[in-house]
C-alpha cells in the first residue's frame, strides 16, 4: 500500500491505496513465491504454513480475542485463513467474522455487528461443538445472544466473550 494525497474537502489528509492490481505487497510476494515453486494458488491464497506457525498464529489470535483485541485477532487468523486447506477455511473465516462483529459492537455500529456476527455464526455452526481444541459452541451461543439483542433493536454493551480450550491440561507453554 502506498500513501497518496486525497483531493477535495479532506483538508489535505492522506489516504492509503492499494497497488493497481488490487493486491497488497505481501500477497503479491506470496504469489511470486508460489509461481516460482510451480504451485498454482487462487488469488488471495498463500502457500500452506508449517504446523508450528499455524499453532502459534491460532493461539495468538485466541489470546488477542480473549483480550478483546478483535482487530488484531482478525489479522492473525486472516493469515491462517489465506493458507488454510479448503476444509478449514470456513472455520477461520467464521472466527474472523465473529471478531469483526464484536469490533463493530465495540464501536457501537449495530448494523456492522449484526451482519458480521450472522455471517460468522453460519460458518461456525458446521464445527460444533468443538474444533481445533476450542469450544465453538460457547462462542456461537454468545454470538447468537448478542444477535437476538441487536435484532430486537437493542445495542448491548459488550461483555467480551472468552474462547476456552477443550482440554485445560494441554495449556500451552507461554514462556517461549
């Protein structure tokens, strides 16, 4: 992305723009690497990640989500979504959409919260009750409760949901 001047009544503020081909520099670099390796990736997809990277990004996203840092959780999970195999993409996209919905709710944007939460819940239902070591059913239940309030015309204050691990004995070693 590059910074370009904005015209009109913006008072000289600047805006970010994408490259002409619509891709960010990082995704363009990934596409170049994939082309060099002979793999054909769809637009927006990146090569598969190593299992250690996947685990790190997944847990980082969970920690950020549980700390109500929904934008940052979305960013960590988006990296996984772009590199995920087809059968896992909906799971990561569902997490991303729920995080985006909660971010909208934090910003008091009822329409954005409702739209993203609805989309995320639809994607995550396929993975009930648990998937990848987390309780998906709890996240879906809390999201549905928030959705009911939004659909009834209320703009609820956000009590941040927490995504819990299925087996607490397999708690990661956070010392590294």
